[in-house]
C-alpha cells in the first residue's frame, strides 16, 4: 500500500486506557490528558480501530518499578494523594517534595507552577503506563507507549513519575545484547541517558532544543558522550529554535542514525516520539511538520530491527493528535500519549495499509482542528526564523559523527 511502502505483513495491536485519559495534572497545567482521548477519537474516526487487535496489559507492580526506581520513592508514589499532601502537619508534603513531587518552580515570568503535582489516582496512572511499556517490551514487537523520559531513580521530573522507558529497556536487555534508544521529543532524554550512562549495552541518542535555560538545563551537550564503559554510547544533538524538516532530517537525523546503526549494530531499538518537536508547540520552538516527524519514525523502522515505539507528550493537542494518527497510518505501528495508547505491530499478519485522507473526518473533537483548516497535515510556521544555519548544522553533525566514530574498531 502507498501509505506503508516498506510494509511486510504485519499485525497491529492497539491498546487504549480510558482511565489514563482522565488523569488530571491540574487546570492550568500544560500536560493535557484530553489529547489522548482526542487521538483515540481521531483514530476511530479514520476507521482504523477495526484493523487492529487490542493489546492486553497488566498494571506494573511496585517490584517491577523497583528494577529501576528507589523503593522509598515507589512507596511515596503509592501513598501520596492530593488530600494527604495538604492535610496534617505538612509532613507528607515535605516527604513528597523530597522526591520532587509537589515542588513549586518559577516560570521565568515571576509566576510559580508545579511540574509534578500529587495528582489524584497517581499510583494507578503510573502502574498503568509502566505496565503498558513492559507488556510492549515483552511482546518483542513494535509498539508505542509512555515515553516518560525525565523520571529519575529517586525523583519525579518534567511531568514524569515512573520512567517506563528505562523499565522497558531493562526488560529488553534480558533478550537482546545491545539496545538503541532514540529520542525525538524536543526535550533532552536525561532520565534515560543517566540510567545507562556507564553502559556499553545501551546507546542513547537524543535530538533536542538546547537554548538558554530550556528544560532540562545544562543537559544534552555534544560533549556529553557517556562515562566509563559507556563512553561514546551517549549521543547528543542539540538544536536552536526554528529547525525545519530538511535540516532536521537530512542535516542531522539521517546521517547520525545511519552511522549509529552501522557502528553500534543494535539488536533492538526503542524510540521516543514526543510530539512537542512539531511546529507550533506550546513549549517547544522547533518547526517540524507532521510529515517531517513521521519521516524520522519511518527511517528507524526501515532497518527492520525489533522496534519499540513510545509516544511522550506534546503541548498543542490538535497537532499531536493529528501527528500520531498519521504515524499510525503510515507506520502502521504506534503507541503514544503518556503510554495511553499502545499498538504492537508484529511482522506476521496483515498491515493496516490504508490510504490517508488529509481532510480530518467529522467527529466529536472536530472543532479543535479549525485552526489547522481541518487538515491532518497542518502548515508549519513559514515566518518562524530558523536559527540553525547550514554552518551550525554542519558543525554539530561533524562533531557528533566524530564521537560515534570513536567506537569503530
Ligand atoms: C503547571 C502549570 C505546570 C503551568 C509547567 C514548561 C507548568 C510548565 C505550567 C513547564 C509550564 C517545564 C522546568 C524549572 C524545572 C522547571 C515527557 C527547575 C508554560 C515529555 C517537561 C518540561 C517536558 C518541564 C516533558 C519544565 C516532556 N516547562 N506551565 N515546565 N525547574 N520544567 O523548566 O519531555 O515533554 O510552562
Ligand atoms: Ca529529545
């Protein structure tokens, strides 16, 4: 089929957890759970659901989380509630803040916000998205999930509580000797890089915006290459604002990933496909189109190496929903949206392989797509200045390629 040019026969397995879609980070928080339901509704409106089987998962247990996280932190995640946080003598709130849950930050404009609030149903939310990623890893198939790349061993960070990616990679290391992690979320994948910083069995590659204090501050420099046994197994590709499709893909992504594949020869790949690198994102400043984002995903799939695809987040919800829906159509394999929707593709049965309509079908969230003219492929920002000059791109890619070359025998 034209929408899936390199498709072999594939069976697509899809999982959607309505309960996670209802998780509320707080009224003014940038993490909008509704985007998940929007993506699901869009996928349904394109009539893709009948082409996929539903994936069954079980919630992750505390013991499974402890494969990466500190037991004390996992206990906190299980115990904390919004009520406990505000009641009593403040002891619970103090304990939570020690794990960066409920800790206030400044927004730069003098306002305060809480990245990782003690949300209602936090434990079930974490169990559900982490369980989804574990099931996906165990199925040894292509799958999209979670992608909560900032969570640390002993603390929450950047809206992430449990690092489902680290758990999934650890699971894969049980069956594969080398696992590659690729991260196209606009933020640096710090939690995953740190977890495997001294490992030569996991190579982490993050593409991200690196301007000023952009989160996570001071992370993701080209010179950060890993430590000890893991030296040159961390790859970082920092960018300035306004990066467009061709600079991203032809200037950086394709040459870097080609080299990584040739040198590291992974047996399995985990890819985090955050939708915040898309043009017009509320937090991110890059300028990728839906097609440009999907091209990176398609490139990684073209190696036909077992691939676990994870979603992550995006802050302009109509853009993200459109992007993920398109990537389902074109890659026939997706799990995304804070591990809310899981799709496993196996190389055994029939692919979706449907023709893609640019016109978004009429459905319940129709009005959200008005600003993009009801088109799946909305227009990128033509007026946004691209701060990444050809010279900058060349310089960065040369340095990155030189680092990777150090692994060549
Ligand atoms: C509540 C209400 C929370 C409004 C958070 C933007 C808000 C942000 C909010 C926000 C916001 C961040 C920091 C500074 C850490 C702080 C896994 C030292 C308008 C997907 C996480 C970004 C990105 C965290 C997650 C960042 C992901 N940016 N309004 N918070 N302190 N936090 O900078 O990678 O996309 O912004
Ligand atoms: Ca990234």
